[in-house]
C-alpha cells in the first residue's frame, strides 16, 4: 500500500538507511562458537597429520591425537606453554602461514564477537530499563503509516516533545523510520498485552490508534482501555458503522476516515472555495490552522471576538466545550482553554503527497 511522504524543502540529502535484521543473541553466539570449533579441529588435524615434525619436550614420547588437540587449543588461545613445539622447518612455516591466521580468526570470532554481542545486548537492556523507569505521561501512537505520521507532526507542532512520543508498529521498516525521525518505537502487534506493557501503556496520557483495519483497531482499543482506564484514546476507523463498537471498547474520540474524506469531497463539490478552506484547516504549516491553547492572563474578561490575529470558535471551561455562539462563552475566564483559528505560524513549507492510507 502506498504511503505518504512529507518532504521539507531545503532539507539536506540523506543516505539510505536499511533496516537492521533482528538477531537473537544466543543464536549469534552459537554460530560464532561453531566456527571457532571448526578452526580448532582444522588446527588439530594439521598437527596430527604432521605429528612427526613436533616434539613433546616434557614426556618425549611423541605427539598423540590428544596432544594435537592440546597444542591447538594452547596455540589458538595464545597461551603458549612451549611443552610441544614444531621442530621441522616446514612445520614451523605452516605454523607461521596457517596456524597464526587461524589464531587471529579464532580470537576475533570467539572472544571479540562474544564481548561485542554481550556488551551491545547489555547496553540495550540497561537503556530499556532506564527508559521504562522514566517514561510518564507520554503519548503512544499505534501505527506509523500516513495517518500516524500526520498525527505526530501535528502533536509536534503543538508543542509535544519527541521524547514523550512512542510508536508501535508491526512493520520493521516503519519502526526504523520512526527511529530515524527521533522517536522511540516498538516492533510488534499492538493487541499483545506484553508489548503494550513494555511501552508503559498504563502510564500514558494519550493513546492514538491509526491502524488500517477496523477489527484490529477495536481489539487494540479494548486492550489499551483495560490496561489504562484513564487515558484519552483517539481511534481512526474506516467505516462509520464501526464507530459504536469502538466507543463501547473504550475510545474517547473516534474519527471516521472514509466519512471525513467523503464530507470533504462533498463540500468541494458544493463549492471549490469551501473545500479549499476546510482542506487548508486540515493541512499543517500553510494558510490557516486550528489550535487549542491556554487563555493568557491579559485575555481574561475580554470578549472572544476582541482577540487580534485569532478567531475563537470554542471555549473549554470545566471540561465542557462551549461554542462561539453559546451565551456562556461571551467572556473569557481564568483557566479557559481556547480553540482558535489563526494563521499558520510555521514558515517552513511542507508538501503532502497523497496516498491510499
């Protein structure tokens, strides 16, 4: 399915970053150990087949197969006791040309790689624990498609910090793209409770679900609500008939994507200018934008229509929305939240490429 891209003019060109293949540490260590054992066996057979060219300086009874294993182990680990040594010139040459490179390869495979894997996994585990301990009142966005990206761009434009936004997606490419965008991300199915717990869903302030399938959105909403009874949950669904199911599952707000697009197309058909205004309000960074903010102290007592450079279309007072035509919204009071239409403040020009999702 095609995905939208948000391209910022004047941005520097970046090299492609391919997604990393997830590797299980135990499997990776097992592979390295197997290769190290192959090197050890190869060295053992080299010594055993040419055993007449080696001297046991301690026993003086020749070199057995066990001695060959012992010599190879000591040689490859660079211990070097010196009790068994090559005596013939060609044996010493083979040690210099063959056994020494094998020794280096053995150390790189078994020691260097093992330490690197353990260090990386240990660092990642520590960072994960620290992140989970400090993550509070964050926003979880489930689904990093076109809708999810637009949601995060809008949240950022309204002051949400990137380190307080967490992405969950079941596509590894999307997770890598979220990381490149400076976001913490989890790979997996958001209907799984353990994954949601690792994303600290129980401590989240808001959860935004932008999945492509309505059945997945309903199940995810139900699971999230069970884990976090107090969070605001905003859900996007394709079909209007699924809205009651999503609300019953615990959604605070439901947006019907197909119905919204249909209404916009209908308004554009009624009047292109009307459709342009609505499209302008929905497009970030250009023309007009809708915003919600705290009423400033100097605005208290004023009529909403007296504000300069903004048009108040709603006031949130005591958790209740009062629209501009409501008689109780004739004056701004302390603690009010204002919903305003204003000129977009971002001077950067962003271009949206339409897509199916």
